[in-house]
C-alpha cells in the first residue's frame, strides 16, 4: 500500500492489521507498505531516478527494473539489499526476502 493517498488512521490500521480484524486470514496477512509512494522508495533505494520524469516514464522504469529482476538471481539479491537500506520507509524487503527464500520451491512447480 502506498500511504500518500490514505489518512493517518487508515495507514495505522493497515500496518497494525486492525483493518483485517474481521477475517479468518488475519494471522496470515503481512501488510506491505511504502511510506508515501513506491517510486519514493525505489528512488531512495537508488533503484530508479524520478527527477524530472513524467509518471509514464517512471512506470517504464519500473517495468525495466522488474524485467531485470526476474531474469537474474544476482540482481534479485541486489534489489533486496537496496530495499534493506530504506526499511524505515517501506517493509517491501520482507516480501522480497520471502520470494527469494522460496524461489527454489517455485522453480520446482514450473
């Protein structure tokens, strides 16, 4: 969740899982958040450059980043390490770590 378009209460409810209190799956939900926007996180992690770029150009940058990430295990590890450096504004590194830890399982199911 990007937190630039929600109230402080909504952000808090999402992060502490109170938003999911009425579901049986609450204990399995791990809210992934970006403090402000995904592009802010990627920029601060030095993954993309958003200065003087349009929204469309930034989205193209995401696509290139994801395409590189999918193809190369070294790039996946570097992506994770860069996200660790900005864990004060996002916990996306937790999701990426889960994906990296389970990639062998995914390869077996292909």
